[in-house]
C-alpha cells in the first residue's frame, strides 16, 4: 500500500489546480455553474472521463486518480455537476453502458446519480426523488428501478417527457439540488443493479472532495493569521490561535491518510473497501466541517460577512457532511463491519 502520490498523480494535481485557479477562481464561484468552465474542464483536461475505461473513450484511471482531481475541485469549491457526474461514472463502472460512458468521457453528457428507488415496467418509470444532486444541471439521471424482474439501473433523459424538475433552495450556494418527479418517463435499462460496491465508491469520492475543502480552508486561515494584527501582534502568534491551527492540521493529516487508503483499497484491495469507505465518511465528513467551522471563527467578525469566502467553505462542508448520510450512519456501519 502506497499513501504518497506518484509523480503522475502530482502532475495531475498541479494541472487541475492551475486550471481551476484561472478558470474558476473563488470570486467566480458565487455566480454558480458555468457550462463553459465545465466544457473546458473536460475538453482540456478530460476529467469527466478520468475513471471511464479506455474502451469507452476514457482515461482508464483508478479511483486514486479521481480522488486527486476531486480534492482540487473541492478546494476550488467548483460549482456544477462534476461531482454528480463522477458519482455516475463510478456507478457505471459496475453497470457498463457504452452510450452513457462515451458521452461522459467526451464531455457531452453531464449526469447525476440518485439512490432512491423508483418503479418501472422496463420502458417507463414513475416516482419522486426529493433531492437530486445537480438535478437542474444534469442531462441524464441514473437511478435504481424496481421491475417485475428485480432491481435494475435505468437512465432517464431529464429534459424528456414525463420529467418535472424543481430547483431547491440549498445551504450550499455553489452546488444545487432539485426535486425530480417521474411520471411515466421513458427509461433505458442499463442492467441489473449491483448488490454492493456503488455506495462505497461514492463515499470515497466524496471524502476526496472533503479533503480538498479542508486543505483550502486551513490554508486560508493560516495565511490570514500571518497578516492580521490584533492588539499590536499578529494573531498567529497567540497561543490559542496556534493550538487551534495545530489541531486543524492534525485533522487534515489524518483525513489525507484515510482518503489515500480508501482510494487505494477501491483500486487494489476491494475486500478492504467497505471498512475503508465507512471510515472515510465517519471521520472525514465531520473533520471537514470542524475545520471549515473553526476557519470561519478564527477569521473573527469578517468571517461572518456575506462578502467573505469563509461561509462558502462552511456551507460546502456541512452540505457534504450529510450528502451520503450523517457521520453516525457511517460509524454504525463501520461498527457492524468490524463486529463491534
């Protein structure tokens, strides 16, 4: 097991970081999803096809490489359907579909995945999905459907007939959700739904994004502590601030080890993945929120203002913490897996 990034992974990280620094800086994040940035992200870097097998036009990389990219998109608070599309691509690696995977790899299709079960007769589907990640921005929805032959995965064109989408007011201003109602919407059956594996991969991918949010939040408050003067001293020289920053750094280091291990397990040791994935969300989700919260508090009064970026990290961290279920759900699963 290797928890240190390879040379290729470091180069990938640098490329994504440099791209996002110029194409999607934090001031632009407030404007929301920009399809042009998403198109460039895929056209210039091919990120949407990173996890897609080469036979479908993707890069054929592993979850370890996708985690590197997600860490950077998380640090940049990238708006739009990139995480939702990554979730979908991870599911499609277990339920391959040439049309969808090729479209995602080429950047033509923004997709989203929802784990809520709908009813289907094999050609149409009906059901209500209360919170679909990037539901207003995605082109295709992949969802499990109950048919007479059992549980299958189906694809739904979100702009097609029988689909009603309603944008939701969300805590995270940088990434939306939608209520999606299917009423006899045409579907295409992709194949039998996997009994396990999808949820674990989603947990690892989300933890990678959370790691990026943590790192960016800590970097921001460390930089601020070096220039902000209070009572004639830089606030970074005060013991209370130094201890808090050290605690935040410790959480970041632990989170990075957990994410690297979980991504490695997904690629190289699938038997270890369930425990690693549960641990990733049990620890990283809460740690990310705590770091983002403390980074906001240490900014003082300015951190509470609408104009400052601190609240954007705080809201992304809280939204991510509960996106796949609160940490207590993952702690309970981890305990069950470990027979505690």
